[in-house]
C-alpha cells in the first residue's frame, strides 16, 4: 500500500524571523505533503503576516498549505485551503464558499457520527487529533482508533496526529492513514527539523513495508457496523494518551 506522508503543523508560538530557516530546513529534509499554519496569535493581522511569509516558502517546494480557521487569511495569503475545527456549520460554510478551488479539511471531530457527517459534507480530508492539548510522547489512543476505523472503511483521506516523540510516527502510520501529522517532534528535535523530517520519512517507509508484509485480512476488526457513536468516549476526554512512548 502507498506509504503515509507528512503533514507538519507550525508551533503554537513562534518568532517569525527565527522560524523561517527552521521551516526551510524541515521542508528540505525530506518528503512533506502539507503544512498547517496553526500558530496562536493575538490578532488576524499577526496571522496574516505569518501566512504571507510561510505560504510561498512551502508552495515553492510543492507543499500544500492550510490555515487553521481563518478563511480571509487563507485567501489573502493564497494558501491552498482552510482547516476547519469549529463545528459542522462552519465546515459546511467553508465547503460552500471554497470548493472546489480550495482544500477544506475537517477537524475537531469527537465521534464517528461527526466524522461521517464531515465526509458526507465533502471535506477533502479528516484530521484526527486535538492540537490544542499539550503534546505527549505517544499519540492519543482515540486518534489512533479513529484513524484506523476511518482508513479501513472510507475513501476520503485522513490525517492522524502523532506524538512529540518521533517514534510515534510508526503507530500513527500503522492506522493506514494517508497522512501523519507532526508538530513538536519536528521543531524541538535535538538535531534540528531537517533531521527530524528525514527520520520521520524513514519510519513511514518502514511502516509501509511492514503493512505490505502483513496478512491483509489480519486485524480487520473495525468494520463499518461495529460500535456506532464515539469510540468509547470523546476524543478530548480525560484519558488523553497511552502510557509511555509509542514505538
């Protein structure tokens, strides 16, 4: 099966001038499919400055850029799309306004019903993971559960958020998701973002080979009819992360 690709997320806070060379290094370090601009800012103008600087850097390397939640900034900066995590109504409005010219991604999904509704509404991708939570070394258990369920049943691509430890890429890719999202694991890596991207791509390649070697019928317990609802609870409930590091 095709291997997953990287979906990078900007840090929660950043110094724009200091971050530009970090981003360039990351994007030059190996295959990256997408960049999500999701930095917390004090104003729309601040987000606009960040997007106008980062979008052309990424696009010049054939990396698609999404802006979290701000359609005006996405449009003005000529980003490739918008990342919608504020509910079904906002997602529907974004799809109506921007399809098919721009990518519209659905996030903030806390149940199977919400995920299926987003897919039926026409979202270009579904994102499983809560980027507002503090990162732990391992992926959120329910992000893995959602990603595996979705990837095994539905056609629209999905993104699974990995943890702050690069080794967690293996668990996220093992869901069968088309994309694996990374944030702190890249920007805080001791050897720098380029090394982190290279390691992540090596892990993605190894995960794809491992999946190809497995019996295709093994572990297929997540059929469409099993366990409707919320996969034993909301994605942002108190049981936030698996214990220990993913490996």
